[in-house]
C-alpha cells in the first residue's frame, strides 16, 4: 500500500469518526474484523498466549492488546498511546435559545480550538445521548451527517478592523450557533429535541442527556500541486490513533513475541485527569490485569515487566509554516513530508529523554525513515501530551513523537502525505523488535 492509499484510509477513518465516541466505535469495528475479543472490566478475564483483546471505558477511551508469544517478564509491554478527542465546541445541557425570531444553540468551548475557524462552515452534531429504555438507562451514538448549524461571520462593513486586529469572538455572546427560525406551532426547545429524537430514532420524551460535539461536515481531501498534502478535521489526534492501530493490525505484528498495547484516551485536550483519561487509572488497571492473568504478579514479576516496557506517546507536531517564521525555534523547524518528529522539552512537557530519543531515532534508521527533532520556541509556553502523565504514573520509559502538521487545533488541519506511512513503518518495527 502506497503513502497516498494510507492517507486515504486515514481520511475515511476520520470522516466516519466525528466525535470521540464515534472514533472508538470505528476502531472497535476494525478490531472485530481482526477477531479481537471485547473484555468487560466487571468480569473475570481468561487471557491466552497470542490472544487479541480490547477494553472500552465509557465509550470514548479504548485499550487494545495482543498477548505476546513470550513471557511478559521477558519482553515487557510495548505501548503506543494517543488520544481520541480534539478541541472544539460542545452543546450545553440547556442549549436552545429563541431570540429575535431565530433558534440558536448554545455551546461550551472544549479544550483550546481556534474559534475563528468555526465561522462560515457547514457544521453538524455528533456524539452520544442517554435515554430511558426497557433496560433502564441506555446510550446511543448520534451523527446528523448533514449541515445543521452555522456560525456566520459579521460582514466587514460592520467589523472594519477584522483584517488588522483578527477575528475575536466572545465565547458567551458570539458563539451560539444558528439552527432555525422560530416556529409558531412549536417552542424552540421542542423543535430541537424533536430533531434530535428523529435522528436518534428514540422518543423525544425518553431523552435525558447528551454529549454532542460540533463538527465540520466537509470531508478530508488531498491538496497541493501533486496531492502531496492532505486536510481534514481532527488530525490532532486521530491521525496518531490510526497510525498506531494500522501498525498493530499487521499480520506479522499480531504474531509478535512481546505483549503489544495501543491505548487511545479521551480528554487529553482538557488535561486527562478523568476516569478514562491518560492521567486516570485506565491504562494501569488494564496492564495490572494483563499481568495478573498472565501469572506475572508473583513477587516482583509485574514490576520487572514494567521496567522492561517502553511507550511511544504519539501526538501531532508543529510543522514550520514559512509565513510565520518568528513563531518557531530557528534551529528546530520541522517540515511536512520530512518524516516523524521527536519532541523534546527540558521542562518535561514531553516525556522524551536522551535514551528514548536515541531509541526512536534508531528505529527510524532501521526502516529507512527520515526523522526530525522539535523544540518549542523558548519564549512561548509549550504544550504537552499524554506522555509525561503515563510515564510518571507507570514508570515506563517513553518517547514523545508525532507527524508534523499545520494549523493545529483549527477546524481544518493539514499535514504531509509521506509522513503518515512513514510513522506506521516505524511503529511496526517497534512492535516487532
């Protein structure tokens, strides 16, 4: 499969995964096709050598693993971590406002999106609802798929300085999304709830709550003179999830000696300190249970396995944008289509140390993939990843890496076609060696 085909698979993956809940559902379908078995945290586990398993916590975080051919204490865990969520807008519990003959939908800001990129786009809603059913409280995924909402810009005649000062949106007053005109025969609240109920195919009176994500309905696309770039929503960080998943679901990798793990967490964009986030107990709970079931909890065996483990924290990296040279550290300008990026920060905003950095570089060299190194501009605050959180919680040596991309946290992000296939090859090597 060539690089462009790899990216087309990625775009297809993203376009059917408009929310973290949908992303996990998409991953689950791929796992079922490869004969993975779902495990329930409430039940006793019986794991087998070479067995393929996965665990979902609260619908939007998932850990999948393959039991190795050799004892865990000899090989340790080989882990790739990423996150399923992206910054954006989420509906409030009581979102409907009927004002000035318009029905508007109130939203909260989730994480740190570039708000201006939500204007003048064909927006829709996706996520999950909770409702009464014969079984008690049930949940269901919802995706409207069609343009449903819009945030129209103010005309330049009424905002004369927008091109000089930039578009600034008041989060409380100017982010509500236009949904409809007010109707005489139905209240705005009933209108919205009826629309939601019809899409979910449940009775409106049964709906109790929702977690709904605003997303752009435009599909992913290639661009550039030779289609060397691609654009889509949620590249940060579904591109890393897709790369890790693709690497794991390789026929040779599935027969690996070591126990292999992919951990894809929700809530990274808001700090990860939740029951299903990377700073929660999810990964440590699953690794401990693997160790217990693999009879590796006797004495110091589990701790020895952890000490022999390694984790790749995969999250997208800031590619150099030549229109804004002053935003980058002059000697660390990483370029799209020049290979994966090793992210380094002296204050440990990234988990990379000199040993993990050297290891990842050697894996790139082993598969003839170029690599780059990134350090953030010293006078700008540096972002972080799940890497430092999981490394500290588990005591596992970790490297922070990712592919270079433009417009991180925009509703429409871009990256290079060659890089996605490259990082998949490095991840496959990591799993196998």
